[in-house]
């Protein structure tokens, strides 16, 4: 009875706190003070699931420093806290030192002999957070009573916690809306040399504005032709180094034996043909930015030296002993899968982590189709000036063609296509027939296979197969062996299909 009376008094005090406190932080602090006084808890935390994510963060705590509280983030299903949030079921750990599920993400417990109780906070059928306490180990009955009591407390607090979560959601929505408005309205978010309005590009403009003036090393990743060098230049000219040199070097284009000399320079007589001292790209870029394009092609021997330069900003020329210090911002780029190269032993893991301080991923053009017409108009204006043309627009047919194409060469290929079209256009409009052959699809050239709506699948497949074989036989004047080679099959297989489809090769000689 005494225990029950004490718990009723605690619930009354907590319910009074919920009624009177409008500041949720003050409310949770008072709840922890009550639990501390009555249950003798060592620590207590309330985590809340961030809206739209599977991340739990500590919103309030007792017995944790501010730094330790920041470390307390858990994914749903991760550790005891994440497991409680995932299952919606309370958990009791009699001794945290003997349970592998307990992560001690905050680092506050060490090897302490403590019991840990975590219960879900449920609102409208959804787990929105957890309440957990550390307390001295006790018998199982006592811990079970504590667990049951904490579940009752969570029911009392659920509405207030849901209010916090709603405030978090509204705050994040306002921040997101503000960010989008700034991205649309502020010119500083869009470097002059980059074109695009899609969400992915606006995110890149945001990243550039945040880190342009930082000395941090940047790794730009993306397929060939996506504009990685343009981002590197935007980082340079958007920084306080803009008056310094921007030096770009394509590592894939350098002969393996000359990579070190190109990057670090050499002394006179360092090797055969070294008739005079030469400055390397690092020295030339001193006070500015060095852009290392296709960094994945750098030989392993040079990667060791690169690692030291990035770490210490110091190196020696080839054949020299005097250390040279430089103040240079390094921006690297690659179209290769560096993780795969590391697994194959072709790229150093330590260099990867030195370069990957701030990664930027450039989206391929096929994933930013809303920017294709915008880019095409930009290139049209550029080549109008370059070739003294007066082309006013791109026809609807041509727009449909460029929108349906998959652009394996990305923005660079699009620019080449627009340049081709400008050169071949004879009036003030770019038509579909002005575009390169790679864009002349079957649909636009009226050569697509017309299917009979009533035909069966086997009939359609045979018709398509017959058309392919006949085209090849025509191209090789009825020569079955040559046709088989062009179709990358054996002559025996081709002859079988010819007989099955009743094709007569000599008709095409």
C-alpha cells in the first residue's frame, strides 16, 4: 500500500507539472527531478523521433552533459532505445555491462553496474519517442514495478511530447521553406557558370555557398560530362582565394612516369631530360586552388606523396631535398567508383578519407530532365554568338527528341548536340532533323515498328526477329557468315532462324 500511495503522489505531481508548464524543457526537467527523488535514478533521457526520419534524438536528459546529449542519436531498431521504438514494447536490462544490445552511445556509463529501463512513448497509435532511466541494479520484481510505473508516466506525457514533435515538424518545415526561397531568390546561391533549377542542383548551389570560403578539401563525384570542373571553379571564384590562381590538372591524361614531376616539379638533373628546374602544379597553385580531375587514375606510388601534401601542405620536388610549403585549396574529382578501386587495391583508403572531407555528388542529366531545355537554350545563345547565327528557338519536335534521349554523355553531350544543330540549321529554328544522328529515334524518323493490335506475342517477336535478320542480310548482300558476325551469333544459329522464318538469303545478293 505504501508503494502504491507513493506512486499515486508521483503521478499527481507529474500531472500537475503537465498542466502548469508550457515550457516542455522545464516540464521534463521537473519530471526527472521527481523520478530522481523517488526512484533514485542515475540518469534519464527522453528521445523523440524526428519527423519524416527513422532517427531518435535526445530532447531532454538528466545526468548527461550537453556534449553527451548531442551524441545520443539512434536509428529505429538500433540498440535498446531503437529496438523499443521499433517494436513499441518496453525493455528492461538488469545489468547493462552484460547486454550487447546496450550501445552507450553517449559514453556516460563506462563499465558501471547499472540497470536500464526503456519504455515507448505512444501517441495516436504511433511510437513518437522513448523514456529511459538508469538506476542501481535491484531485484527483478522491483525493476518490473519501475517499468510498469514508467509506462504510466509515458501515457501522461504522450500528449505533451506529441506537442514538441509537432513544433519540431513545423520548425523544420519553416527552415526548409526558407531555404528553398533563398535558393530561388538569392543570386549568391547560383554561381554564374552553372545552369539548372532542379532540386538536386539547388542543393549543390547551397553546398557551394556554404563551403566556398572554407579551406576544406572537396571531392566532386559524378559521371563524365556532368560539370565537375564548373563546380570546382565556382568553389574557387566564390572564395577569398578568387584572386589567386586556379590550376587544373587531368590526372588521367598524364603519362605515369611524369605524374610526380607535373604535380610536384623537379630539380635540374633529377632525371634524363631534366635540363632545368621546373615548378609543379602545387607550387603554381600556391595561394589559390588546385583541381585534381580524375583522381582515381593517379598511380599508387604518387598517392602516398599526395597523402602527405594534403595532410601537411608540404612536399619536395623530384630530385630535391628541401621541403616546400604551400597554401593551396585542393578540390578533387572523379567519375570512377573509388570504393571499388579500394577493394581492388588500386586506391589507398587513407587518401580516400583525406579527399572525402566534403563530398559533392553531381547528378547525371537523365535525373534532371527539367533542366534540359534550360541548358539547351543556354547553349543556343552561346553558339548563336560564336557562329554569328540568329536562331530564335528550338522546335517542339526537337524538344521532344532531346527530352526523350537518355544522354549518356550528360551536359557535355547536350552542348555538342546544340552546337551541331546550330551549324546545320539554315533558318531561325532548330528542327528535329538538325539534331545529330544519335538523337534520330525511330519515333521521330517515322521508322518505328508498327504493331498490329490483334497480333499475338509470338507473331510480333517473329516479325521483329525477321526484320533484324533481313536488314543484316541486306547490308552484307546475302552473306550469312558476315551477317552472323555482325549480329554476334554463330552461323549455325542464324541459319536455323533463317529456315524457321522462311527467309531466302540469295534474294538479297
